[in-house]
C-alpha cells in the first residue's frame, strides 16, 4: 500500500515531473522495479546532470528522492522488513561493484569518471580544502601508467587510499589537536547535547550521553571515503548497527499526502542529524592517550545506497592519529565525532563552510 501511495503523493507540478537528475519521474512501483533492475546491472556512470545536483554515484537516491519525502514513503522506508530486503539488494550490488566489469565506468569517455568533466570535478573537490593544484595521481595510491589508474573495480576506486603527502596528519606529536576523520563538509556542531530535549519542526537534536559535544559532517560521492583516527589511543569497542537506508524525516514531506504540496528538494543531505540515530552506522570508540580527551566516539553513518560500513580495526588495537580505521562503500555519507561531558573541545569549522575540511587535517583542539 505504501509503495503504491508514495508515488501518487509526489506532486504533478514542476519540478516534480522529473527526478533531480532530469529523467522522467517514476510514477508507480512497477516502473520502479524495472528501473532498479536496470540500475543494478551496471556501476554508477558519470552524468553531468547528476553531478550538478550532487547525485552522481548514487542512482538509487535519484530514484527514491521525492518518493521518500512523502508521508507514505516515510512510513515505507522505516519498515524493518523493507530495510532487510534493501540490505540484500544493496549487498548484491556491492558484490558486482567489486567485479572487474564494474571498472568500465572509470574510463576517459564522456560517461567515465576520468572523462574530461568527471576528472575536472573530482580534482576541484580534492584541491579545494588546501587550495592546491594536485593531479589525480598525486592524491590516491594508484598506478598512473595502468588502465583506470590501476583500479580493478568501481569499489577499488571508491575506497582508494590517500597518499600521506596529499593529506598530512595535523600536529602528529600534539595530542591536544583533533584530526578530521573524513574528507567532509561541516553539517553541524552541537555542544551540551541532552538525553531529552524540546525541539521544533525541522529540528534534529542528538540523543546521546548527557552533556556531549557532537561534530557532524557530510561526504559527497566525489570525496575520499576512508575513515581515519581523530586521536591516538586504544580501540575500546567497535561494531556496526543496522538501520534504515532511505528514510527521511516527516518535515521533508508535503503538508498533505495528496500530491498537492511541496517536498523538500534538499533530499537526504538535509536530514543528517535525523540519520545519525536511524541509518546503518559504524561505531568506533577510542580511549585517547590524552586524558583530557578521554573516550572519543567515531560514528560512520551510511546514507542512501551506502550499504556497507566496513571497520578495519579491532577492539584492543592501538591506533595513531590519522591511521586508517575503516571505510564507506558506494554513495554519499555522513559521520559524527562525539566527546564526553566536561571535555573542553573547540575550534571546529563553522557550519555553512562550502568546501571540505581535509581528512587528517586540523579539526579542533582540546584545552588541557
């Protein structure tokens, strides 16, 4: 019923006749299934239209973008059975994205990620934080002389490792400096988060341990998608928590579910605070060497078709600031860093900054 109604609830007026990438809007779940079958037979191609609205590399996000912003879509994508089936579909697609066949989209043709426009956009995003002029081969660990820079699959390209010279660790010998865990654009900074709070429509409060400081930032599909330790210390605990994949908060829905209202066209990216509690996420807790920092939590939040949050460290393992601790597979995503009550942490970038904060660069500092 919900998958029938959510397509009916998408307005028939502009701009909803087309999905965000300019393709004709899907209008029933039969067509949805046909399009999904088509999408999952290939890796994400580069399209200028998708890139212009931040949806390159996330074809399912474009398919569901308006539908998941409807009242029926909100209910459908919260259903545990729906999410269990989506996980099966996404995991199967993830296996295809690790195949050699999926590497064909990494070519230098127009729909390839190393084509003229794709390469230019990738490097603009990569070079913006440090105002540098790196070439692609200067950024990830790759083989410039080989086909597709040596990447054997789409997933191999997406989870590429960074060269230390491109993203050096901020103040490696100063334990009061917090390094940025992901190449990302700041979404929110919250001090003194509460277990219970009052909030208005469109508010997205964090429900964590009382008095916490929370920093959250967004990773686009054009960004680097590995995670790095924000501090030096010992991994106290790590686990993946299953959750939703395409759920949006009700404030993005039209006032009436009859197709006459407006749906927030910002999509799932404006709901990152909401997703920090509902989406599939990886949690890594590090007991920092610096007692003034104490226990720090990294939370990797899968968004859209990010079905796999892979942790690459184990409990009890020692990590240095800037060390590789895990990665996202496919799509855009978000992450949080959490600090306990009483930790005096400041210097975070201001929300509203348009470019990325470099991974492993200086994010904040803790007063001793």
